[in-house]
């Protein structure tokens, strides 16, 4: 019998000073048994730091390889943004940039490894793809604090990310980068 996902209920107070977005988010995040805590946290940050009207996690979850983990649609259903997580293939990024007007990648992989993969084939509008790199040690520290029900304060200001769980603040640089075309 296949294992079922673990559901995390996060109440996130979002203060994204860099984008002037201030929201309270009530998230239920299904962590697939094969999903690492780093990946789940990166996916959660991708949602929060891209938050705007029409944002949603993929309905098919991680098993739907034709859909991004997070996307933004307009009221008519048109996909405005493809928000990917992890280390997608160059082929996937190429497909994403044709499927949406905006492509954003949140990753905890090194920028060098992302660039090596991107160099394996031409990617449509590669110069427009925004890459946000999260520090693995930062994600691991947060993973140690995770509980299935949690109140979290998430703040982004001047390229720094601050996460408060209880009375503990964990901070990290949030590095913005671009992939280079081949």
C-alpha cells in the first residue's frame, strides 16, 4: 500500500517589504512521502514570495510532471506565471517559458549546477527566467523546527529572508540570479 502524504497546516503572516505584499495565509501543504523537507519548504516559499491573486499549488501535486508546483492564473484561467521548484531540466524550463508569460524558479541547488543544466539545450526566453536561490543550511534549520501545525512569520526585506517560528528567528540571503543562454 502506498504511503499517503503528510499534511502541514501553516498559518503564515507574510510581510514582503520588497514587493509591498502583506497578507495572512492559511496554507495546507501536502508533503508527498518522496518529497524532502528542503523541497517542501522551497515550494512553500515559492508560493509565499510569489503571492498574488490567482496563485495556487498544482492540483495534481508532485506526480503531475506537466504542471508547475505553483502557478498563477488570471480569472479566465490563462496561466500568467509558471513557478517551478528545485532543479528542473532545460527541457522543462523551455516548455515553461512557452506556456506562461513569466517563469520563476525557486531552488536550493547551486547556481552553477542550474547553469550547467540550462546549458544542455536552448531555452525559450531564458533571459526572462528569474531564479531565486535559497541556502540549504537555512532550509535544514527550518526543517528541524517544522511541526504539522505551525504559525510562521515570513518577512523579505532588502534581499534577506526572515522566518520566525515561536520566538526563534532564522534568516538568510535570498539570492536573485539569471540563467545564461548557450
